[in-house]
C-alpha cells in the first residue's frame, strides 16, 4: 500500500511540487525534521534582519527620545523621571544618569518601558544596541508566533513557513523591531493572545464533544459548563500584558471575548444543544471570569514600580477618589486619577505632525513615517561614495506584501461569508481589533507605523489566499497556481532586499534613497 499523501484534489494531475510533498510527508523522519527546521530557519532569518548592525545609528531615533530615557529612569527608580532640558546629546554621549528623580508625566502604561529597560540593563544604557535589544528580540519572537498560528490554522508546514517568512521580511515589522518604540511589544502580546485563543479553540472543541458523549439521552437542552480552559486564562493574561504596553490592547481583549462567546455558541449548536443561545450566555459568563480578572491583575501588576515607590508622577498627592473609588487605598485612588488624566490626553491629542496619517489612509500606504534621515558629504564621513551618503529609516511596509495583504483580507472576508470557517473568523477578528478602532479617532495624531500590529493578521490572510491559489482555483490549474505563488514570494523577497538598507539606516547614495519614494507622499 502506498504511503504517499493523497492530493487535495484527486481529479487533478499531481505537479512536481506535489510529488516532492508526498515524498516528504511519507517519511516520518523528514516530517519531524521539517517540523523543527522550518520555524528555526525562518526565526534565524528574522533575527539576522533585526539584529544586524542594531546599534546604528547611535542616536535617539524618532520617539526614542522619550521611550529610551523614560525606560532607563524607570528601570533605575521604578518610575519614569523627568530629564534636564537638551538631555538627548548627553545621553547619547554616555551620560545616562542625569535624570532629575522627579516623576515624569507619561501617557502609556509601564510594561513596554520595563522591557526596554531590561535590554539596557543587560548591555548598558550607553549602548544603542542595548536600547533596541528587547525590541529586536520581541520582534523576532513574533515571527515564530506567526509560524505557530499559521501551522495550526493551515495544517501545512510550507504555508506556515510562508506566513512567518512574509512577516520576517516585512518592512514595518523590521523597522519597529530595530528602534525602541512600544508598538513591537504590543504586537507580540496581541499575537500571543490569539495563539492562546487558537489553542483554546482546539482543546475546548474536543472537551465539549467528550462531555456531550457522557450525557445520558439523545436530546439536551443544556450543555456542560467548561471551567477547565487554561489557554483562555493565558489569553486573558496576554491581553492584559498587551494593554499594559498600550491601551489599544483593550480592543484586543474585547474582540477576543466576543470571538470566544460567538464560537462557543456555534460549537453548542453544532453538538445539538437545544437552548444553545442561552447556554452560550452561561458559558460566556464563565469565559468573562477566566479572561478579564487575570487581565486586570497583569495590568495593575505592571504598575508595581509606581505603586511601591513614592516618586512617580502624582503618586504622593492627596487621594481624591469619590464614591466607591474612595474605598480603595490611597495609591490606587491616585492611580485611577492618573488614568483619567491619561485618557483625556489620548482622546484630545490633535498636535499637528508632518507624518501624521489618519487610519483611513493606512490601507493605501499613503503616508509612512520617516523615523530618521541624515546626510553626510564625502569628506565628512569618508563613506566612499562620490556624492556622500544618506542614512534613512523609513517605516514603509513592503508594498507588495502590504497591498496584497489588504486584497487578501477582502478575499478572506468574502470566503468567510460563503463558508463560515472559524479560522477565517479568527484572522478577521485580529484585523478588526488592530485597525477598526483607529477609525473612531479621525482627528487624533496617529501614524502609519501603528499598523505593525495589523501585519501578522494581514500575512495570515495572505497565506490563506496563496494556499487557495496553490491548490488551483476556477480557471487556474494547480501547477500554474503554484508557479504564481512561487513568483509572488520571490518578488516579495526581492523587494524587501531592495528596501532593507532604508529600513535599517544603512549608508546609501542619495540617488538610491530617492528610488524608494514611489509615491510623492512618501518623502
């Protein structure tokens, strides 16, 4: 008997790629090898692209002027401190302990700064590599998480490699992994949340089926209430960590909660529970208890440095809580007042910025953010180029991956309407949670690079679309579909190679930099 894996469509003549796949999957040793080797290779590639020459430029890039200094003072003091005027030059020169000790008003929770500070503590605060090490490691880990999710959703090592490979070479993901802003940490915890939701979905489906088999009779008005959902608890913790980096993690927490309730309802209808809508409500209350309290605990814990010291901003003011808030200890009352102030700042942020980009522009890639731009002539830096060198960090996505990902998301939405696949729903939920809320604030000063949290879900949508193309679609043979996918992936890698110097701030000629301004609004 043949041990070859049958083609997905037996009526179609297998292609050469199919035969290689059959040979690989028929060999258990080969399967075990690639199960580990594929994610390892992609993760190594991602690490090289993110860690190479990480300390260049030795300057505070874009909002590193806030996050790096605040992270270091928080690591030392337990809270972010104010700095003297014009402290950037001194900090870059190595004078890193000139903070005043007076609590500084910051408008994001502490976890991202704590993680940045850990890298600085490891390699030294005077090292630009130290400033950015944590961002590079978390950006690399996100690539591995995308592989794990994609493999679980597609059940395919090649297409899990495609998904993780696309984000490994994707521009905004590389740039945000090479500078010390908060968004790469937010992205990691968002993706981690959805990974745990995937694991919960698989495990809970099996548990529900087994529990229904044990119930007597053939008709059941009510199903079992499932408390044994450790992955859901983990998802809540991860969403709490995302919120402890940036408050946009709250949208992910809400989206995951809705997704879990809806999929639980569908699962209960599938197994024949008569009162499945109300049964899903009962289970939804349990899911709330599993997700939300642990999220809150993780979030409040991230403020431990502020709570257990007295120097943080507004930490030692007289408690001003009213109503139920007055029953809390003084530090928690002050923390609540601090959060009210932070909320007012965020909803009212309308400071003009030349690189601001409202969310409606993001799908079209109209206004990416220039993070860094510097030019030296030949005589100053001796770079060897006749007209001098340009060093730029542009947070452009790989245009092909981005625009194809947007198109694939629309395709996935149509597919979901037609086939109602929970895997498609999961990816679309991730996209909705990381994009749609920003449309509510058209006047706010926001930036294109916030889309780094969308990219994992865009490449997952793109992976599903490429998998369908590779299988052969109406009017397209399987062989031709696989050729199209291969050509597309080669083009993506080629474009990333072309863009990498201006993602990594490498010295290039001014003419080479100009070649990357495909749209007038990119300058």
